[in-house]
């Protein structure tokens, strides 16, 4: 069976085509700047040269059509016809309380995703465009949706409820949902299998650290708590997001600066975090490169590390112990200095990192803690697309 995985954004489509017999990627790519006459299509067949073209792609229907044309192209395609695509899986950011697992797309499922637009106005409408675009191009192919929030539906009420009037939860479902669930689920499973241990027997903290970041406490094999909240703004300091802050700051700043609700929301989501503190960049690579000579860059890095350590410490306390810490995503997988700085501040937990193992770069899951460390520290490359393909395959099969 061949499964096409789609991650649709407001002006982009990312895709991977999997052969599920060997779970191998036949091709991947992306369509960017949808809606413009200079859209960029990048197609990467597994065993052929990358193809890049600039052409007019006015909507997601045209974008998916071009993806299919790339996949079936006589010269650089990887399948002979659309009939070889057996199913399509989509990443959906917000599933609310409705979706605790991945599901096949039906009219009822689409209606519920639309109802959840208000909880993820930047993401869910774009994902819906992806679903509808596939329907238009592959009308008889089953589709499945995999939700970033689903993994966190196991959290107890003490973790997901806020200390605000209960009516806000009952009427408007104001609560912690958490995100990056597909990644947290994937890397926790891989980490346990790599160690040859039962995930349900481990107390684990998974650190998905990229431009956006979240930590999850995994107890008894399930999400027990996670740092992102009702939206991805809560939690860690991130590339451009503020993370945790005193909620009274919002009306105070709105009053002092005469900002609208949209303006302050944009400030907290797009103009804060590493970018705001460093005054330089939202990219951790640029921050770490500049630390030696730039005090603001060093401050941004130190604040970032401090907040990661705070969450690890609090989750270890909440679970009454800790067996494994996993680093994943762009920064977590690639920043040697960040991993070392975080772990050096957690010696009270018995964490001892092996500096040489930490410096090794690999696409394979690996342990970077020393033999004497009481807590195993790992780097596990995430693969959300593969998990989406697996769920889609299992549902359709």
C-alpha cells in the first residue's frame, strides 16, 4: 500500500509518499507561495535528482493536482498513475476533546474540524483546504486525519484544567490541549524500543524543541502533562512566541501602547521569544553562533535553557521520578550546546551527559548520557509523517 501524507498550510503544501511495505519514502516535496503567480514547487524523488519549478498555483486544489503530476511524471515520478495512491493522511493541529485518535475522513469529521476552527484559526482552516483539495483530485481515495492534540487526551483533569470559572470550560472548552502530540508519541515509542523497555514502565520527558517547542511528561505510556496549553503560545520560550507570562501583562500593554487585540496577539506569537530578547534572530543556530560577542544573544540562550530546565524539573516532581529524557526536533536533535547546557543544570536528578556521545551527529536514535547517569538521556529524530502514514495505513487496512 502507498500512502500520501499531506501537511497543508495557509499558503503551502508539504508532502511525502510512503511505500508501507518497507515504510520507505518514495518522494517528498512542498508547494510554497500558493495563491501567487510565482509559486515554488520542490519535488524530491528518493533515487532521482531534485526538481524545482516556479509556476502559477492559485489554490490548494491546483497545488495537490501539481503534486500528483509530479508523483506520476514519466521522467521524475515514482508511481505510474494516481491509482497507485491507496490512501491520504493529513496532519490536523487541533482535534479538541472530540478526537482522541486518528479517524477516517467523513462528512461528520469534516464538520467537527470546521467547528474547531476557532480553537486553531491559523491551522485548521488550512488543513481543511488540504482535505478538500485531495477530494477534488482523488475523489475515490480514502483519507485519514491525525491530530496533534490526540496524544494529550489522556491527561488528567488536574493537568488540563485552568483555575478559572468552570463555566468557561463547560461552555467554551477552555482547557489545556497540548500540541506536537504526533512527535511526542513517535519519539517516546522509539526511545522505549531502542532501550528494550516497556514504555508503560518508564517515567519519560520528551523535549520537542524547534522554532516552536513543547515538553511532555509521559507516565504509564501516556501523556500526563504538556507545556503548550489551549493554544501553542503557552509553555516554553520559543523562536517568536513568548511562552509563559503573567496574563495581566496583556491588558496592561494594550492600555499603555494602545494596541488592539490582534496587535497584542501578533506581538506575543510573532515578535517575542528568542527574536525579541536577542534582537537578532529567532533561529537558535544564529543565536548560539553570536553568543560569544553578543550579550543579548547570550541572554536569549540562557533564558531558553532556564525554561527548559524548569519544565524538566517540575515534570520530574509531578511524576515522582524520572527514567528517560528525550531531545527531538530541529534544535533538540542538532544543538550540541543546548543539550549540554540543559543537562549540566540537572545533576540533582542524577543526569550525567557524555560530552563525546553528545557531539555525535546521527539520524539514528542514540543515548548521550554516561554509563553512570541515573537518568538515560537520548536524542531521537522525530518522524511525524511516518506516524501519520502508519495510522492512515492501519485505519484504511
